[in-house]
C-alpha cells in the first residue's frame, strides 16, 4: 500500500462516525452512543531515487465509551458510561497514597 493510500484510509477511519454510534430507537426513546477516540499516524519515504523505493507508514487509535445521549419525550439527556476498571484502579491508587502518608506521619 502506497503512502497516499494509507493517508486516505486514515482520513476515512478518523471521522465523527467513530465518536457517535448509530442511533438506536426502542419504545419512543432514542439512544446515541458516544466514545472518546484518540489516534495518530505518520510515515515517510526515501527520495534518493535508488531502487528499491522505500516507503513506510502507520497509524493507530484508541477508543473507549464515554456515555450516550438519550432522547425521550422531546428532551435530551446525557448518561455517562461508568468505567468500573478505571474506578477500581483509582481506588487502589488512593488507598496506596493514604497508606504512604500514614506511614510518613508516624515516622
């Protein structure tokens, strides 16, 4: 795949379609899921004219759900996603910090 093709594919992938999912309707309520999406890429090539031509490119992305817009009865509300893993890690970090501070206070 040529460098230009990779850039074109990345442009198609990194769009609002990644952030907002397809709306889902059930019993008069519409839910529009949303995600946080981070990505980047880069590439380069050898312009010396020597054969073989050397080119390279790559990109990557990270996405996680952040919540959903809920449309019901003409009103829109935001419902955040709860990341239990992130909350658990934060709790462990706080517990470790409290323990360290308690040891320092005793010393």
